[in-house]
């Protein structure tokens, strides 16, 4: 039987496509940020929000989407996320002001979170085979890299025709196609139907993250009073969030997960991915247009050297899935990313775009290794019944890091005399963040000794009464 004709193959194809589309939506503005800022008449603060907005939506909703999916069913949350994603992108296609565009992008991030948080859980529900688990990690990470690579290319090409709004109509159509595809996935019983939902936790998480990002944005806009007020609000909201999760009857995440060193290691690595390479690459499109004089299409093509290499590298690392440990994937990936970023730093006036190529390729290979490990550990480091929650937490760490990293990059760039000096600061800061997180992930995996997938990743099986029916 053809692999795509099997239940596993059909679900994997839908999940891989949803990851590709979500990353297209995420990365598109990275390639034509200059065009968007002009068309929407965005100031410096709004320009930062345009880049960070989808990350904020993703970070705010991923954990809740995973928890709700484990309670009411993964397919239902995936379908709801696709509907929200379609509506938000239709709004982006017609909106004419920066604040409304940012709001629509945040909502698009929330919709994408419904698909991303449930995707790995949908696949895990139809197959517990180690080989399938390895293949899922490869295709998930490859789809992520391909989406990030193609987004800037597509927006850059549409810029040539003066049709940047068409990009969001394409995303809406793709979201609708994913909805119809997911309707064909057999419904599975929820893993944790009796788990209480922490509505307060979701509200506090969303508010704390938004306040923190807004504070950093206002630092760049040089509004000290507002920045301080927002920073204080972020701290207070974070304290309230911790208190609600410690003393409340309902929690966003099972506290027992945070006693798992392997889970913590994957979460730290996810944070390092966002605040390191993703945030740096998010700013790179603006840098190469303003600092190196490239067109938006050329900027997108240059960014593809990183993201495209990542997608291809993930496929190559699939042959080593049974050999490389989680520590090699996470620590080695973050260290390799740091090396790539260091190779892209130290530029001087009149630098050629070719100067970035070695670093982009090295960072791309390392990202392929890192993303493959993150996809695997997101579900391998938690009990089978918490697959969506594990995926949600891991991806939340990634996009919290991304939202904060993009904003910090804007602040660093604003304090320099020219675009090249700003990029040098950003690349060095992202490399340092990657190395710090690599060290943290390494320390957390010193005693785990977790084998590679081919050796039998230890995932607790679902109880017989809750084990999913085969489609």
C-alpha cells in the first residue's frame, strides 16, 4: 500500500501541509517588511509590531490550544484553528492601517496555533511506531524550513507586481483547503476529557506576553514612561500567572512535566531557537534591503539559503534518526546556529551580500538538525496522552523567544548609526543567546541518556481505555 494511502500517510500529509502554510504566513512579511511599512504607513513601533505580531498570537495560544485539544479532541481544535486562520488572512488582505493589520496578524497566529499544537498529536494518534515517529519529525521540520524559505520569495515576487495583498488571499485559500483535508481525518477520542481548563491562565499568559513585547517596542520608540509602565504590568501579570498555576484548581500545563529534564531541555532549546536564529533572520530581510541595497525579492532569495538549507538538511538527518541522541540534536543544533550567526557578523561598510552566504548555509544545516530534534522531543518527552500539550509548550517557547527576540533586535538596531552596525549587534546577540540556551539544554540532558528514536524512545503508552481507535 502506498504510504499516502494509509491513515498515517494521509494525516502526515495534512499536518506537514499545515506546518508549511503556517510558516509561509509567519515568514512572508520578513521578505517585504519595507513594502508593508510603506503601504500601511507604519512608524518604527508599528514596524516592529508587524514583524512580531504573529509570534505573539502563536505564543499566546499554543499552550491553550494543546490543552484544549487533549480535552475535546485534536481534530476539532485543528479545524477551529483553520477557520480562524482563514478569516484573519482575509482581513489582512483588505486592511489599510498598521494597527488593524497587526491585530489581524495576531489573530492569524492564534489560528495557526490551533493547527500547529495539534498536528503532531494527530499523527501520534494514528501511529505509535518508532519509524513513523522519526519520519514525522523529519517531515515536520522540513515543512517548517520550506515554509520559511518560500514565504519571503513569494512576497518578494508579488512586490514586483505591486500585489502584496494577494499573498494573504493565497494563505486564506490554503487554510480553507487544510480545513477540508482535516475533515477527512477520522475523529479520535480525546485523551484527557476530564481535565479542567485554565481560562484565567490563558488570559494572564496572553496579557503578560503582550505587555512584555509592548514594553520593548516602546523602548525603541523612546517613550520611557510607557515602557516602564508596560514592563511593570508584565511583571505583575507574570506573577499572577505563576500564582494561578500554582494555587488554582485548573492549570495550563501539568506541573509534573516540569520535573522531566528531557522536557525542560526541549523547552529551553525551543526558546533558544526563537530568540536566536529566528529573531535574527526575521530582521535580516529589512537589513539586506536597507543596509546592502537588495530588492525585496533578492532579500527573500538570500533568506532562502538559510531556510531552504534547513529543509534539505532535515531530510538528510533522517538517515541518522536512529543514531543521534536528543543532546546532539538540541545542543549541537544550537551551537551550529551560533557559529553561523558569528560568521554573518563583523560586516563593514560596502560589504557584499555574498559575505553572508557561508553563515547562512552553516546556520541552515544546524537549524535542520535542531528542528528535527525539537519535533521529536516535543512528543517524545511527554506521556502519549499529553502529546498536544507537549507540542504546545515547546512551540510556545519558540515563539515567545521569537516575539521577544524580534523586538530586542529592533531596539539594538535603533541604537546604531547605520544598518550594518545594527546587524552586527543583532547577529552577535542572537549567537550569544543560542550558546546560553545550548549550555542550558546540555546541562539538562547530562543524566537523561535518552536514546535516538530508532532505539525506542520511551513514551508512556495511553491507557487501554483511552488508546485511540485506528482510522
